[in-house]
C-alpha cells in the first residue's frame, strides 16, 4: 500500500462525493475495520451510489 491508512482517511474526509467513491473502490490492502471507518465518513444518504460502484468493480 503506497499511502498509509491515515493519509487515505484524510483524503477521503476532504474529498467530494465522487472522489470518496473512487478512493473507497480503489483502496487496496485495508482491513474490514478500516473500510468501516471510511464508511463512517461517507454521507449515508448517498450510500446507493457507493453500493452501485462497489458492485461494478
């Protein structure tokens, strides 16, 4: 993994919705707990967009 989880998390928090989706779907080497933590910073009302993107990987 090129970036530390803290770097990924900071980028994710400051990202636009589309950037959040890109970061979430392209992150590699994260644990389930780390993915859950990122998800806690995702706007829940747009969860359908993230779900669609994850299903299309």
